[in-house]
């Protein structure tokens, strides 16, 4: 029996548990924590940076918005500040936490505008593109006693 691609993450791992909710780990190997419920974020708008095969942007990085990041994103064509009521989006402000696209966070990192992140709420899929040490260097919640998963990437 073949797997439904909608039930897997981009790396092919099972993304759902028995009750239909996404089951995920964070970059530290623990359960994925809530990123934000106000504003309500996530690909599924459940407050978490869950992902599945439909999430082409891989909204897996829980980032705390900064003026620099929001301005950078606006410059590169990703307007996160303008309210879009037709999508239930009020626009973001500095201090808000939001599940951002992995490629957008990496782009901001490369351009020197990466916002701080919450490791416990950043999905393990981020490790496919960004090494754990780099994520830890930008973490609000860096835990020196957390297991090192930098070699545990698919």
C-alpha cells in the first residue's frame, strides 16, 4: 500500500498520528512546542510550525519578528506587515512570533537580518537546510544540555 504524500513531511517521514493531528519533533529532538497563538501562526494555523507535503514554503522556523527582519522581507518581496483581512492576517509587528518559511529565514541569515528563533518550536525539518549550531546561535531558548542532533539529519 502506498503512502499518501499528504501524510508525509517533505523528507518522507510520517507527519500524522492516530488522531489526525500532525506529530512532529523540534530541532532538539523533543516534541514540537507552540510558536504562537496570538497571532495564530503555522501552516495549519494551529499555533505550531507543523508541515506536510502541501507546505511548499516549509513554514518550520519559529521566529520572533524584528524591525530588521520585517524590513528585509519587505525588500525581498515578502510583505509580512501589511494586514490582509481576506486571509485573516492582521500583519506582523516586532516581537510577534511567527512560523516563517525556511528559505526566507535562510535568506535573511545570509543577508545578515535573521531574527531570533525558538528552538523548541522550530520543526526538525529546518535541519535539512540549516545546521543545528547555526540555529542555536540565533536561539532565544538555547539549551546547552539539549542533545546534539547536528549529525542526525536526513
